[in-house]
C-alpha cells in the first residue's frame, strides 16, 4: 500500500484520502492534527486554518527527491501521495497554530467556568496544547448576542469561532438550510433566516457538531458538569432505527443522549425524537411496587407475594405433568411480549410461560406506527415504526414455537389477538401475561373489552366466559394497571442490558446504564423468578439475569438445527471498546 509519513510515523492510506483523514484514523498514536471546521460527514471548506502543516512530497523530475511544497497546506484538503512527509510539529506549523489560536481567542469571552462546554471543549484543549501562555490583545472585545434558534438550541454567538459546521449540516444533511453566516469580519455571526426557526427533526445535532460552547442544548443547559457524567454505550429504545447512542448519566439520573458513530445505521447523527426520548425513564408516575387484588381491593406487596399469587392462579387450572413445568387441562396461557422488550426478555418470558403451560399462546404486543419513514439528503432515516425490537421479539417467539411445537406453531400480532379474543376459541384462555414498557399509553379500549376486563359481568365479555387471570408487567400506569389481577413494575431499556433487532434486521447489544428504579425489576429477572417458582416452587432458586448468559442459552437451544437463535451467539454486534484516554500532563507520585 502507498504510505505517508506524519510527524515521523509511517502510515498506510487509501488513494483519495486526505492527510487529516489518515491522521484521524490513528488517534493517540502521534499523528494527531488539530482541527475545527473539518467533519467526516460534511463538505471540506478549510476555513479554520489550524490544521495547516508543512508538507514535503517526492518530485519525479528530481528522482523522487523530497521537496517542500512552498507553503503550509491545509491537511483537511490535501490528498496524500506516496512517499509524502508531513510535519504538524515543525517550527512553521507550530507558529501557525499559535497564531490561529490567538486570533480565535481575541473576541472570545473568558467564561469557561460558566460554559456548558467546559470539559469537552476543543478550544480549551487546543488553547492549552497549541496556544500561547498569555494574551497580547488589549482592545475591547466585540460582544455578540445570545440567540434562541429553535425549540432545542441556544446560540451564544460571542463564543462562536465560525467553523460553519452547523451551517453545512443544515444544508447538506437535513436539506432545510435554516442557518446562515451573516456579516463579515469580526462582526460575522451565525443566524437563522428571518421567520425560520431551527426546527427540523435533526436540529439538535448541531450541538454535537459545535467544537466550542456556542451552540447549547436547552434541555442540558446548566444541569451537570460533564466531568461528573458517566458514559454507557446503548441502542435507541424508542424507534425501529437501532441508532447507536451514548447515555450520559450520574448517580442514577440520565442527563442527555449523544450519538455514537455507526456508518451502517445512523452514521454520526440521531433524531431529536431519539435524543429526548428517554424522559419517561424518570417519570414521577413510574410503577414502583407490585400490586395484587386481595378481597376485591388492590394492594401493594412485595415480589414474593405477587409471585405466589401468580403461581397459585396458574396452577388452579392445571395439573402437574411428569418432569418440570405444568400440563394444562382445560385452559391455556397467553403471553403477549411487547416490541419494547429485549430479545433476552422475550426468550425468558416465553420459557417461563412454557414452564406453567406446555402449549401457551404467543403474541407480539402493539407496534406503534406514526406517519411514514423519512430519509434526509445526508442519508439518515427517521423510521415511522416506534418500537425498537418488534423483529427481535418475533424472531425469538417464532423460534421457540417451532422448536417446541407450541402456540399452534405461530406467533400472533396484536391485531390478530384482538380479533381472536372475540372468537369462541378464546374460551380456552385461563390466564394472560401482558407486557408493556411503552413510553406512552398503549392499551386500547377494544383490547380491554376483548380480554373481558372492566365489564360488570362475564356475559358482556368478548369470549363469553369468566375473565382470564391477568398479569401485567409494565413501567407506567395505564388502563390495565387498574384492571389486571397482578401488576409487576418493570425496567426501561436504560436500566438493563440486552439486544435489539432494528428495521434492517441487525442485532445490536446494549449495556445497562443506570440501576433499576427502586421497587422494580427487569422483565428478564421477573421471568427467571417465575420460572423458578414454576419448576422448583422456590423463588430462592432463581438465577440472576445476565444478558450475555441468556444469549448463550438461546444459542444452545438452536444446536438441534430447528431454531434460528444461534445468531445470538454469532451475529450480535456489541459496542466497541472505547480507547483509554491518557492524561495530557505527567503525573508524579508525591
């Protein structure tokens, strides 16, 4: 392969790559180049000038003797040639870096202590690494205004360094072009066109793009210092896109979501819907305690008592079979797994259902659809499907239905279940395990009526028989939380680890970011507890839920060849391990 040498480090490159792109491919290995205006997802304008470097290239007219190209060149625009030698640490390059930093800081306010970007600001980092130790500017700074650009973004214009990343984003990625550069020289500033707010579906990405503290998130403003935040890799748990995100949290509270780069899924971006879709996790109305119906009244209790009530009710219409589990006599168990659950949750719940009933009925919960898919000029797609794992849940349930010859060999949709519950065949349902975990109301009036809940007598119920014993596993209150026989509080996707399958059929693992809210458990742990209750009669025998172990268990089930669950051992994509950051100054032991 052709090679280029940057600051003494010889690197391979592909034809067409610029010097900066090659340097960025090996971060932390001596080839780093300072940069402000460059971004992999935007056009190259070479306006900030801090990446200028001294470049030497072979001259074929002089037997490929290295020859200085005469002036400092922008590494973001200069394509590599074989044998090229680049210096960003030469006296000329260093003098340019110091001059650029001095120029950028001339009118920049000294408000780092109150700036939200402090701690993750390129201007701070480069000022320390490439700037001067003192300022020679004695004149009055130009003061620019603070602007409200739209529903999510503030602009502190006096902090702006005019890298124009945000302007290029609205023109090249969203195609909405709300932002522009207004004015010239030291009076130039970013602004919106008159009467046009920054209000597209991807608007908050300009906050991530801004290398300084000019564009700020209204939702995150003055809430937390970034050096207190912990970062956990995750997957979007509110839509079918499977966007790669980082959850930034501290002491059990989520403060913001940021995009993780994945060129096959969301590239560098996330939608505002994804970015702010975590709010229900900290909803004050979250379910925090199991509830059972005792003597006609709804009573809070602990999980142990709730499990006892469930086991007692499920066993009342079944007789023990040989081996583990229970053999149904005249009634069947309905399991409706929500598309908001992880694949591991769905698998464990199905296994628990089969422990109580050898032939349960499997169904996938309602899949919210809002509008149509929308693809932007930059390639990012907002999916109309607002469930992260409808395909993964169906994959798991269908595999188990085929392998164990249960659920009549098929998995029903929510619409099919609504219609089926109103048919004579539904008389055989003696109990139902329903799961929600939606960020908003999901229970329809027709579904409540079809289940026979909320009606004064059995004759008005859809299937014409006694109502089934209903177990609801959910996070937020809804119609069913006031009607179900047992309610078990569950965890959001940020409070557990697991796997989602997105709209492209890609299986992606995510990690637990924060602890499960007090009084709740993940669906996977609830399923393991119920499985222990069904098989051994002792909740103390329940395993502790571990997503990786569950995936191995799922793959083991496929070794007979009948199941498609082997992909959970071979095809699940896990978050890349982040590069360990080194301190930029020597640490000595005292």
